[in-house]
C-alpha cells in the first residue's frame, strides 16, 4: 500500500536543492539585442570607448585600414552594412592580436548626385541662388546626409573616430587634394587635349570609367557603302580592269549618329580584303567576313573577283555617304574580324580608338554634338538641334535615299550608360584635362606596383592588371559647380599653363585651407598673378570626384596624426572598386609617389537575395539593415556577415537571418552555461594550478587552445566564415555535446570549494575568457555583455586587451 511521506515532496526537493551547487548568473538567456544594444552604445559613447582603445594600444605596431569613403547621399543599405562590418571585424581582430589599429571613417562629399539633389530643391546655380550660395547648400546637404549615415554605422557597432571623420569637403582636405594635383603636374603626368570622353547628356558632364554601367540597349545595326572617289585607282590595287557598277568600301556600325563626324575608314594592314561583285556593284570587305556579310544583306549570287592586303588600300579615298567631302582609308591595329565587315567607320571625336588613329594620320577630330546630346548648328539641315539617338532613324533614311544603305536591322547589345541616370551615354570630344598613362610611364609603373600588393581574393590582381593595361588616359576635369577646383591658370591665347603653376597652386591651397573651395571662385586673379592677370585666366573646371577619394592616401592618411606617417596596410571595398577607388588611388599614388598606396586589397561580393537575385525595390527583395537591427539586433547582422563567404555573392533574406539568429542562440547559451557555473568562483583565490587540475579539465582547456589557434589563423587570413564555423564547432560539439554535459554531476554535487569543482571552474574560466575574445570582433555587443559578467578584476572593455595566451602546461587538443 502507498504510504504518505512524513514531509511533502516539495520540502524534500527543497532540501536536496540546497545541497547542490546549481548554476546561477545574471547573464540573461535571451539576447533581446534590439533593446539592449542601444544602451550599450550609449555607454560606449559616454566612456569614449574608441579613445580608451587608442590609449591602450599606444606604442604597439600599427595596422591601418583606410576607409573608402561612401558617398554622402541617402540612407545606408545592406551593402554599406557588409562593408563597414567587415572593416570593423578586421580592425577589432587586429587590436585583439596586438596591433594599434586606428579607424578613421570618411565620406565622399562633392559631385553630381549632391548637385542634383540640391537642384531639385533650390534650382540650378544662377537661377534662384548664386553659384556661391549653391555650393553652400551642397555643403549643408552633404553634412545632413553624413549625420544620418553616421548614426546607422555607429548602430552597427562599428568603432571608430566618429567625432572626427575625414570629409573630402573639409577645408584642409580640399586644400590637400589641390596639392595632390600639383604634385602630379610637377611629375609631368598632366596634359590637356580634346579627346573623346564618356559624356552623359543628362549630367552634361564627362564621366569617369567607374561611373559607367552597362545595360542592354536596342540599336540600329547598319552596313553602309562608301563609294570610291577614283574607281579605276581602287580597281588597279586589285588588278581588276573594270566591274559592273560603283566600287564601295563597306562599314558596319551600331551608332549611325556618329556618321556626321566620320573622317576615315580603318582597315587592318594584315587582313585580306576581297572585291566582291554583287547586285550591280562591287563591294570591298574583309575576305574572312564575306560569307557572313552576304548572308546578312541577303545576297546569294556574288563573286569574289580578287583580294589584297589592307595595307595596299591605304589612303585610297572614298566619298562620305551624305556629307560633301571624301575620306581616306587608313590602317589600324584596332580592327578585328569579330563582327562587321573588317572596315571600321572612324570618327575621332566619338571613340578612343578612333581618336588615337586619327591623331596618327593628322585627321580632324570633329565633334558636331553639343553638351545636351543634340547636333550643333551647321551639322546638316535635317539634323541640327536633334538628339543624337533620335537622329539614328533620320540618318538611316538619308542613307537609304542615297543608295548607301546595304542593310539595317535591330541589334540588342550591351551599351554604356550613366551610373546615375541609367541613360545611354556617348563619346564626345571636348577640351579636358587628362592624367596621361604613358607620357611619363605611369601605366608601366602601376603594373609593377600591382605585383607587390596582396590581392584578396587573388583573382583581383589579374582583374586590375587588365584594367590598367587597357585603360585610356584619365579625364580628371569636370564642368560642375560642387567640386574641388583644378586651381589652374592658362594663357588666354596659347592655353598653356602658367610657368609658376606649382607655386600658384600652393597659394590657392593655403586660401582654400582657410575658406574652403569658395576661396578659388572668390579669388581675384590679380591678387596672386599681378600683371600676369592680363594674359592668364582661371580654368573653371572642377576635379573628378574619383580624384577626391583617390587622393585620400595623401590628403588624409599622410596627415592624420593617429596614422603617424604610416602608409595604409589595407583597402577594403566591393569588387566594383577595382575600376573605382582601387584604380584611382593606385593612379594618383603612383603618379605622386611612384608606389601603390596599399599593401593589401580585399574585395567583397555584392548582396543578393536568398534566390541569388540582385536586390531591387521593384522586386521587393531588399533587406533593410535598419529593420534588421530594430528587430533582431546588430549582432545578428554582424554574425550573418561574418558567417558568409564574402569572396562571392552574399545572400541575405529573412530565412538566412533566422539561421544566423539560431547560431547566435547556441553561442549565447554556451556562454551563459559557462558564466552560470562560475558562480562563487574568484580567480584571484580559487584558480587551480594546471598541474593540479583534473585531466579532463586540462583537456578542455587544451581544446580551447586548439580552437584559438585555428580562430586566430582564420582572423589573420580574413577567413571570417571559418572563424564562425570553428566557433560553432567548439561551442556545439567539443563543449556542448561533450565536456559541458559530463561535468554537470561534478559541478552540481561536489563540495563547493573542492579541488574537483574548482578545477572545473578554472577550466570554464579560461574557456570563457578565450571565448569572449574570439567573439568580440564579430558579436561585439554580446562580447561586451559577457565581459561584464566575468568574475575577477579586469579592464573595463574586452576590446582593449589581447587574446589570452593559454598556459603551455595544457596540451593542445584537437578532437
């Protein structure tokens, strides 16, 4: 029969419970990061955590990650978050491994996007406001944008000198940008020319290579006949006495609008060109392309009469198909057999290859197109004032009426577009200032410098080498209002630079350093030129904004006291910056100093959604970093960034972030178990010597040492996803599934101050001391929270110390 106990089961359980060393900690089970993190940030700010770190690291070897400046326009997106978090992980991990790693965030502040925003609100300069007032509005707008972005970057847990960032619109930085140009001029790399440059008709300005994006566009594809001026002379080159009908050299183009600027037809000197009799006329085509051209024009009955090398046809004259002049056949290495006819319509004002070959033959560099993309008066009666893209159909009809159109069809192809407006751009020859790639060996030296840089991933080296090897001269002048002035004076008649240019630029820089770029436009030339002001005038152009950011190795790194004259160790940006900031920085540094501005360059991929699609508001698949921080917390976002292999595309979605949150919980639970079982442990009094510890506990610390070796190696090689994987394996398998499970009986039932229990606590203490440091670069808020619950006296913040050196008496154990 059942006998009721004398005492209730509740009392029995209570009595037993009082005999156990149950785990106890104030460290919460739930992270509640979205709620807790802002409070931690407030404490970091109040304590000047960044300043504390700087003081703690003073005198240590330096590691300088130079911040590529985001543009001061709009809210940050998920790509910004990836970039800043990766930088912060590196800076913090360097600090925890013995480096002084100052981080000075920066912003790119000049340029067209800000101008357009201010124009939308206030109108163009000269309408409601003077140019000076317009620049002031641009400065105000940029400052507002910086404030908004800065708050979000700080919310991510990124530590840096947020109170003193570098801004390209700081007066001193603006002055130093001018000085950088002066150094390049002094080294002989600048020249002026009317070269064709990428031109946006919406911006009404030249564009840098990095401001050009490619999108599919449908264009007319046409084959055009240029009739021979002297039919007999051309036929003689082929050894043919006569043919039926006219003799024509055939070009193929997808830009009919450039034909008004045609001044030649380029042939390859080495290709064979055939004379083809077809439909009452004789056509000259590359012999290897005859079949494809005949198929394209729909001709089935044709005869190849003869063939000669292209060099035989040099300087033969052909009539322009609708303008009243004739053009020569010239020879160029840029002609290929990839498509077309093997004869290239050549308009020196509308293409870099065309310009180069036109210069060689002394041809006119015609540019009949205005800055708005419309033909200038006097081009042709039916074209004057017409937008070039709208003129394509007009020109096709003109060619048809004159019997010069052999074929027309629509072709979809990749076409250069403005990064801002997404609209098609044109090549347009205008007087501009260029950094020459070759006149003083800049290309060759840059290629040499590339080989001395570590590129991460390593394919980055081949990519930038190809870009440098093939890039044209860099057009650095812009016809804009909000930008750093070139600060040059040229002769009113010869347009040559003033002989005292470098001295004058330094005088301008001193004024800009005091009053900002407006000092240039307020400057009376006579104040620094004296009587020379009668013969010289100001250059009104501003600098390409890529020059602003590309010169920060000089205008910022070389002058900021915390960098102490050290060059940057690392540049880190998205993979699109091989042709952007990495390129412009390399060009400017090599032109100024003869060396690269960085030792390592790390690139990360773009963010995509869970299905690998590009982020797009129209699709509705964007992920807002602000939303993630408000719902899950910044540490979840940081853990996602660290756990994703940044060398490829970085997929993010609600489901992927949920998985990151699950991983976070496992790590947090491990930390909580460790802290809870350190209840009553004082490391100053209760620590057990290694040789006196239980073997199993020594083994656990050895596991931690082995994990630390792997983690530090992964941090050093910037393999952050491997850090996370190793951290998870340590927490879930080596600790959670084994050691932490089998120590529970001993921890709970052994005498509180027994060697067996203190041995275990000693192990747990060393493990959590290591764990919190491994976590700190990635899960910074949680590491700081854990740090506050650790027993024993210590520095106030985990970020000021270094990764602990585990006692050599413990064996390194790999399980």
